[in-house]
């Protein structure tokens, strides 16, 4: 959502005295256009996409969305100052002319600023610093019945105004140029964590023209690696920062001509090694048509290390079926690994008025990690009942007071994902004993679910035991009475965060989208209380009672 930012009523070049004089005169005189410090006109660039490729396959994006957004980029920052104001660096009438006559017979054009046909004029009298708040409008382009492969034209965008010099923009439009679709990926039958996947990487030129050169980009998330190193590729491995963004990226360049309608494949499969902890990790790749001169610059990108082996090469793939190719090629890998979530309880003894500690443990015994790459790092929830006769005086930051079931009060605690394969977290509670109840128990539990990725759910329940008959803690079974304690005024009401540390703090970034075929993983939405496990949604905590709703969710990790 765009912030509502005030802009200054006077150009930044005006001093306080000049602004006061104008205000005293009631702005009866026109405000002079801003000039650069040396008296030269202010230089403002017209910005937007400078290249649009239109597909003859009809895949040119949402018809209601423009491919080009025109803006004016002026000197200065578009970030507001402490007063919430973005300066106006130019006052004075100006015109921006859009001439798309070069696209006549090439493509259909929809122009901004009320333009009809192939021309439009945008007008204004103020330009803000920076670019963000100087939006002129969007240009939408589509093919027509007259469009043919190889049709080419340009849109010229120019500007004029007193005291301002506009840098023009040229937008080149190519119809039916090279258009690469990627060979689909599929997990081999019986594939397991620790195995190496030989990915059938390749592309088909579905466009109307040959391509001079090609570039391959591929990515593997944290549990995947690419054991081979190729001389025409460069690699970047990210091992720190948010887990959602860790993994390996690579760029490979290929020279040569790649003909329209033909398919090509790597001379050897791309090897993708999976770690023992890998589970629903993501591998994806994509080819694009990039000329060799531009492709070389990609290998010099900051943070990439050149490969050391022989070059990776492409070969023709005669007889390839067009149905085997898609725009986005990605795969969840492997899908058959498992994890084991474990809850541990606590026991304590004390008299009336005593405050005791109860530290709840949460860990993953693996072997798989909870990548949560498709759910974007949503959280896992578990509940903690308060034993009879006790009141929680201090709850962990990651827990909040709630109604667990009808007549049962307690806490809902959250664990952020991704969750490492050996994660160990603690949730320390403090309880005041208001009444000594022998063997008072409070259940600590994850919701029950039918989840093949956690086959052992016997350790998903634990207990807080106060004044037990022995020093051990109860195991399994139902508690001997629901908890009815109310929260202490000092108890935490925070609904987010994780107690302890596993290096797995949630990240809102998306780890990938597309046609992944996994059945799902484990994720709990932070706001609605819906636990998504293997495609089954469990409404963990409703208004007083738990309810179960079964749905299908494809591609949740």
C-alpha cells in the first residue's frame, strides 16, 4: 500500500524568505520553475521498461495490467524527511508526449492520460524529488490479428517544459521473438533423501524467431546442492540469513542459434544432490534468450563464483513433445522424507503461595527439516493447559492466553518455521500455586492430524505435573481434570515470536511459486489458527471449542 505523503508547496530551491514573501502575497504571482544551482534547466529522466516482447502464444500477462509504467525521475530522494514531506523540485507546466505511431500494424496499444489512437499527452505542473511519486501512467500492449513473428516497432516518449530538460525514453516492441518454454520436472519413483536427482533440463523455442544465445538460471533451496561445476556457469551459495532464502543459485551462458519450433536439452542431466535432512526443498530453473554480449556480464554479477570444470553444453532434442514444456519448471524434492516433533513437559512441587518453574520443550528429532518454503514461514501452534490450583504468573513471549476447549483455559504457543532438522526450543512458564492439588496435570499438546511426514506422533503430548506422587511426569492418556485457572494480570499476551533459539525465525518471503506437486507439509497460520498438515486444515482454536475442517491445499510445505 502506498503511503500518503505530503509534498512541499514550495520548490526546494526557494529560501525561507522567498517562501514567506510568496505566502504574504497570497501566491498571486506564478511560482517560478526550479533551476539547477548553475541556472541550467533541471534534468528529469522519463523512465519505464525499454523493451517489451509480445508472445504470439497469447501469454502476455493480465490484460488489465500494463507492461510499461511511465515515471519521471528527478534529482533527490523519494523518501520523506522527518516531517513526512517529499520536496517538490520543479514548479511549472510541462508536457510528456507519447508517440506509438511506430506500432501501427504491429500491436494494439492502450495509452495513459486519456490518449486515443497511437498518441497521448500527459501534463503537469509539479515534479517531486525522486521517482516513486511521479507516476504518469501505464502502457498496455497486445498482439492483433495482423501481428506476425518478427514485427518490430518503437514507442517514443519525450517531454518539454520551461526550466526543465527531459531525457527521452524509447520502448522497443518485438512480436513473436524467441520464447523459451522449459522441460517439466518430475520426482523419480522411490526417490529418497540423500539420493541425487538427474534433472532433464532443456527448453523449446515456442516463439517465431531464432534466438542468438541462451542463458540458464537454476536454484536449489537449503537441502539441495549441485555437485558439478561447469566453466560456462557461475555459482552463488547463500548459507546465512533467513532460512527461506538459503540455497544455491547458478547462471550458465550458451552461444549459438536456437531455432523457432525446435527443442534443446543439456548434453548431460543436471545433477541435484539432496541432503539427508532435505524435505520438500525446491529446485527450479529457466532458460531465456539473451545475446552473448549481454550474457557475459551476467557471469560477473556480484557474489557469483565462476565454475571450474568443462563447459555445460546444449544439444538438439528431436521429436520432443510440446506438452512436456512449461513456462515455469520447478519441483519439490524429496517428498518422502519425515520429521519427528517432540514435546517435553515439566514437574514441580510447592506449597500454597509458592511460585514454581515449568519449562516446556519443543524439538525436531528429524531426520527432515520443516522447510515451509511454499507457505512462507508460517508458524506451528501447540497448546498448554494450566494445572488445577495454579495460575500462570509469567508466560513466554511466544504464547498467549486462550480458551483451549469448552471450560478449559490455557495458552497457545507458536513455533516459527522453517524449523531445522535438529531444532531445540524452550518455553519457560512460571506458575503460582494457589491450592495444593495432588497430581495436578496440564496437558501440553500438538493437534492430532493424519500426516504421513510425521509417522511418530506418540511424543506430541506431554504434561505439566504439580505436586505429583513421584518426580516423573505423566505420559499419554487423558489428564485427570481440565485446567480452570485464569491468567494473571502479569501473564504475557503476546501472540507472536518464539522462545529459545534455533536460527529459524519466520520470514515473509516466498520460497517459490508454481506447479509443485508435493502434497504439503506443516504450517499454522498466525492469525486464523488453521494448521495445514499434508493438505489437511485443522482449525485449532475456535471460539471455545476445537473444530476440524478437511480441505486440500496443493504445494504447501
